[in-house]
């Protein structure tokens, strides 16, 4: 039982000095004042804000090993530079990068993360298995996406031919990953999605067949979309359509789809995403770091579209904490659209329930309600943040406060601002080792 905390349920109710009762992996009660009497482990939440665990709706864990490169490049320049070292990564690199990346996410209040892994160099081990094992060890709920690229430079795509796979291999390996790992049961810790990389790196056939496979298997679909103006120029030249129009024309919009970035959307695109129930993963820091622009999040929300938050890969948003993306999202929307464009509570909802909706898990995670999974973050807001009366504003507008406790299904993952499932220093060292290993492997192509 968590007691004496300011409980932000995200469904509209907030309880200063409230309580949350947990039985096994589920929340059984949330309310004002002291909790019910009886035997329980009691967590004193005095001076703390309780929120749902944050949901990271877009990421590339392997990129932890390639941070700090191509720091002044556009997206396409950055990609063409980094495809080379990425082509040499192996399962050991991915394991270390995933451990560090997921540990860092947990430290920033994340209880559920997706990952979009779309590059599988031949003969480099089982990269997908490596990140699945890292998530199990760190203890976060995990939605890995089996990504793919089959359209190299020789077919008019952006990636070099040596880093793409053929259509049959992609479909076979994707189906195998779903069959091996996807767990659709209630309370699942592991679900798989199908995720061709982007319109400029995959063929139309792969997009169509991937959608068919995902829907046959009952799993979700994910890809990048409309991240830069370069992408729109590319799809207009190749297909005579904007990115959103192209994806719509091949059946890639719908309530089982969520799209990363969506920076450059037209009014008709926004309406279409809302109409079809298609989700968007907003990654403000990565979009800023690459100079891609500011997504029209406030307009998406006004239309009733689903929007979650993501940190994106660490190579395009170095060491960005998921909790910090609330402030980034608020400030960027306000810088472009004015001070009423996005509120603290809207940003918190994006980071929790919005992300859960993107992943099709809003019936189980994303808010603090009886019956939902006990994925809970407890933030200390009684330090410097105590000068702000509203704890949600203190959390969203200020620097990320210390994380007193992080529970995933009732299990403690972070305690006293320290990762406890894996020694915190060990997780950091694994990430550094992954970087050094990748740089050694990549020396021949850099």
C-alpha cells in the first residue's frame, strides 16, 4: 500500500495525501486519505507524486552503442553515416546497449517500453533475442518490434544494399519472432509488433505483406512516418503522394497501427489519423536534435487522435530520460503555438495513457485505477520542487525529480532512485562496453 502521496490517476481524479492498494500485480483500490487497515507492506509516499508508470512508445535500443556521432547532421545525412557502423553490430552489442538503455528508461520512470529494431546484419547472432533477454533482466514490460528494410540504394531506397534483407527472409523471421515471443495473455510482459522501417527503406510489397502478417497473427503494426521534409519529397517523387497518403493507400492506417514522429503532417493527414484511430509516437528531443521540426501534437490532440511519447534512439537523443520528454513536448508546442498549446496534465497523459493506447494496452496500463496493472512511479517532489504547489506542474515543468520507487506489476525495479534489478553501475558499464565493441567492429567501414 502506497500512502500519503499525491495520486495523479490520469483519468481526471487526483488525491492529495491519497493511497493506492496493490494485490499481487494489480491495483485494487485508489482514493483519498488513509488506505484501509490490515496487513500490508506500507510505502510512505509523503512528499511524493504517484503517477502511472511511463510508457515509451518509440525507441531504438541498439543505438545506445552509437551515441555522439554525426551530431550536426540532418536525418538522411545521419542515417547514411550510421548505417556503416550499425552494419557491424552483433548480439553482444545489442545486449549491452539494451541493458543500459532499458535501465536508463526505468530510472526515468518507464515501466513499459517498445523497441523498433530494423537492422539485422547476417551472421551476427540473434539480435532480437538479446534485447528480449535484457528487458527480462531489467524487469520492464516490453513491446519489441521486429523491424525490417528490403529497399536498398539499388532500388531507390536510402540504406546501402548490404544492410537490407529480402522479402521472404523478413516475413519468415518476423513470423518466427511472433510465434516464439508474443504473449497476448492478460498482464503480459512481452508482446511483439511488426515494423517495417520507413517508406524510404522498404518496398510497397513488404508493407502490404507485413500488414497482412500482423493482422493474421493479431499483433500491432509500427513504422516511421513524416519525420522530415526530405521524406515527403522522396514519397512524392517515388509514389506521387505524401507519406500519410501513401500509407493510407496500402491499408496502413487503423486502430492497430502507431506511427513514429509524424512531424510534417497536413491538415488532411491529421484528420485521417484521428478518423482511423491511428496512434502517433511523439519524440520531441530527437526531432529537435536532428533539426526535423516540431510535430503538430496540439492539433492531433484537438482532433482526438492518440498521441504517446517516445525518446527515440539514443544516437539521435543522447541520454534523454523519458520523464524529461514531458517538458520538451510542452515547451516545443508552446514555442510554436502559444502558452495554452499543451498543459502539464496533457503531457502526463501522453506519457502514460497515450502510450498505452498506442501499444493497445490502455485496458491494463497507463492510469491508476482498480483492476489495472500495478505499474506505478513514485516521484519525490519535496526537494527543490517543493517551491511549486502543484506537484504535477513541478514534475512536468521542472527537471526530472528523484524516483523514489518504480513498480512493474507490483515488483520493485527502482528504489531510492537506484536501479535494483540489475546493479546500476553494471548496466551503465554494459552500455559503454557495447559502444567500444561496436566502434572496434566498425573500424573497417568508418
